[in-house]
C-alpha cells in the first residue's frame, strides 16, 4: 500500500471502452439441460421440449441466470489482466444486478458485449482498493436485448 | 412448479416464499463448472482452495444465486417474469452443508400496466446465519387483466 495512491490514468482511460471484445454464443438445448441439471432445477420449461412447445414461450427456455454465464470466465480473466492498476494480485466480484427483458431460448445466438462503466480508488483495511464497475449486454440474433448486467468487482 | 399460476392479488407484503434446501456436493460443483464453463479451481481442487487459505473448496457464487433464482421462479409460476435480480455474496458456502434458500415479499405496486412485487431472497446455513442476500423484482399477472 502506498500512501496517497491513485488509480493510474491508463486504467481510467478504459472507462467507456470494451473490457472484452464482443463474443457470440449459440445456446443449444443440451447446454440448457446440463445447466438446469447442475442446479437440480428440473423445471419442464428447461427440459421437456413437448411441454415447452405448448407454453407461452413455444420452445425450451433457459434457467434465469444462464445468460449471465455466457462469457463470464472471459470477463473474470479480463478484470484481473486487462485493467492496468499496478501489481494488485487479488480480485473479487462483489455481486451483480441483472435487468431482464426476455427469456433466453434454445437456439438463440447471443452476442455479449462488455464495457467498463466506472473505476474508482478507495483506501480500505486491505490497502488501496480499485473498484471496477462493468456493464454487459446480451442480445439475441434479432438484435433484441435479453438482459443487461451491472457487475461490481474490486482489485487490491 | 408445473402449470402454477400466481396472481398479483394473491400476494401480500410479508408473505414468505416456500423455503427450499439444497445440499450441494463436490460432484454438483463440478457439474456446474462444466455447464457454466467456469473452471476456477477453488471450486473443485481442495489443494488450490487450501493454498488460498480456505478449509475446503467453495460453492460457486453463481450456483448459489441460481438456487435463489429457482426459488423465485418456482414461486412465481410460468406467467411471472423476473424483471430484475440483484446478487450479493457475503460468505462462502461449502459443499456437504445445507444451503437454506428463503424469500419474503417486501413491496408490491402497480406501475403502468405492470403489477410488480419485490422480494428479498437470501441463503442461510442450518443455524440461520445469512450468507447471500439477494433481491428480485417480479412482474405478476393480475386478475384484472
């Protein structure tokens, strides 16, 4: 910890820019099944094509948070490696908020974009901490917004 | 909850969501790792976890949040829609321990055509200590519509 430490300008320059280049994921029903089974959430909307076809969705949909798993490992890696905050080995995701606009459906081709919204420095018990806020948007193949996630992370 | 329908009018502030208990195993953590492609070793390699100062591997935060998402989507039924979901993690859950998933209705209101219900959601251990406080904002169908 350095007294009077500030966030490097190179890190501040990333505000408003892509943290991870846009990525595209095709969501197939087998992947939805594996995620639902991992949660042990056996809702037929996720697992039973006949049941889902007769529902208002017309097809298999994904468990609520599956959309936010798309590109999440890449985001977490970028939080540790792409923001030049100096030799800070520790990082943590504190939490996130997601606004949902429509369900994620089997067969959707989802584009994930991720921008840095805010970077701020703060003294803490653990030393000088850099708080990072990212915003990710998830759009389907029709250009419709599925969800918007705002994530709070910290490096120290 | 297959075919369940919950109306806005049937929900009162203070109502508790039916509690759900999960008992994740290391095997379930590995299934989640594969399904989500999150291969952070803290969730399946005890040596890595212990080098990081943890007594054991830890349950993925995202899996814990998915348990709470299941709690609210089961409760609201197929005609409900989660408009917003807010995630916070305060403490680590460990495999082999019960995760008690709970929720409570904290507010309800009508905004335009939307009948909105707010819920606090949280996980706790068998002793009732809160680990992961979450919130959900849900749109429910109305009998008036």
